[in-house]
């Protein structure tokens, strides 16, 4: 009897709402450049300063857009990077605990973060930041963590020193 094939359960990216502060700062910088242009008797060279907040906003957008989370029936994959990419994997049977974090400003737009505590020494904590449907994602992780533990015969032993 062959083992069931690994399948993709969920794929997501962080919401751009986590960059709201950076975008507002870029907007203020752009407004400052435009005000400087108006007060400096409309020197065209000053408008070249608009490139700075535009480039900052683009870099922040691209960095967030380049993050990808994938949950399969066996592991959680996290990929980061636009030009150079780094991908890390967490076997689901190593998941110990999960915490849903929903700051007020992210709850307003239906987003939250899932913090996963693991038994992996190299990655003791994984955070899936600012995704839509975070509670449903937590339930998916929980369900498939238990399935992987049962399939591998893994038990999590907690020792409380006294």
C-alpha cells in the first residue's frame, strides 16, 4: 500500500495592510516634495524628489509581495525574496502550539497572523503574517498536524520541571 500523495491545502501571501505605516510615510514625503516645489517657485528639479518615496513604496510592496506561504498535507513552506529566494519547510508533525494574533487594525480588514510554536531547533517559531481567514488556516494546520502525528506515530512529551 503506497502512502497518500502530498497535496496543497492553502497558499497565501501577507496582506499589504501591514505596510500601511510605510505607505503613509511615503505619502507624507511626497506631499513634502510637492510643497517644496510650490514654495521654491516651481523649480522642476525638486519634483525629481518624488522618485524617493515612490521607490520606497515600491520596495516595501515588492518585499511583501515576494513572501509566499504554502500549507500542504505534510508541511508548511515559507518562501521569501524577490530576486534571491529563501524557502524553509516545517514538517507538520513538529508543530506544538498555535496562536492567532489579530491586531485591531488588521481585524478591520479581515486579516490576522498565525504564530506556530514548533519542536524544530532551527525554527522554534514560524509566523504567517497578515493573511485573510487566519482562523480557518489555524484549523487546517491543527487538523493536518494531528493527522501527520498519527501517521508517523509521534507524541509530544511535555516535561514540567518542579
